[in-house]
C-alpha cells in the first residue's frame, strides 16, 4: 500500500476530514477550490500538522497522533512540485537542480544530475536563469529538482494550472513518464476532470464543507 491517510485538519474556523488508502501509481485528490486538497498535501509533506490521525507512505509512518509520531519534513523523503515551480530566482537551472541533490542524504540519492537532465530534456537550459524560462521549462526544472532530492514519493500541487494548452500537454507527458518509468508513488492535486481522468490510477474526491 503506498498511501494510507486518515486525518483531520483544522484551519481557522473550518475542518478537513480525509481518509483513504491507495496502492501504487498516481493518486489524484480531486475537487473544487477550498476543499482542502493542498492542506492534505501539506500534511503529508509535514508542513502542516493534523489535529489528529495517521499518515503512512509505503509502510513508513510519517505521522500518528496517538503514538506521538511526527517525522520532520526534511526526513520524510518526499519531493514536492508546486503550481508555480518556486525555483530559486538567484540560482541558475544547474544550481537549482544541484540544490535538490545536495539536500538528499547520500543513501537516498538514486538519480544524478546528468540522468535528470536527460530524462527531462533540460540539458540545454542548465546555464539559464529562472526568469528566462517558459512556464513549461520551469516546471521541468522543478520536477528535476524534486527527483534529485532522493524522494520515495512525489507530491504535485496543480502543476499544470498556470500553463497554456501546449505547455500543459508537454508537462502531462513528463508526468506520465515519471509515473510509468520511475514508478514513484505520486499524490496529485487537481480540480480539472480531464487531467485527472488521463493521469490518475485512482481518484479521491474531496468536497468543500
């Protein structure tokens, strides 16, 4: 079992309850804005502490309120790809990629920079600065940085939302390759039904309220 999640998250005056178990592949959290999809992702990443519950990925318990377990984000071995790429603007593409690799403990490094650049087709971008990249190029680099951090699983928060139609198709193919060739468990947030129908092996529907 790749993802086992049963948590309650309180945000200000409202609460998110989410419980599901999903096997390997790409699991999509699907629902309207405000349903709490990103909050669930942040809880899995360790950026948000649930009020109660349990989170485990591939039999590794990341959070368990009853047992008092709460692994620090940097020790959860997850790669996080955000909607807006969030590349470091003062670093070149090459240095953004190396940043992810240097963060990973040596025993978790299963991919090197040359492999990532070849896999993602970004070798020609290495000397460029993030401000000079298109949206699709920036997302390829963001995915590369996440892969080079030595993840056991990936979290993707609407990685196609800010892209035009051509770039969406380009990054969709990249995500399919990550899913099918690297075979990393992926927890993927979207409110786009066609995107989810194409990419997801299983869909978890969240509703607002």
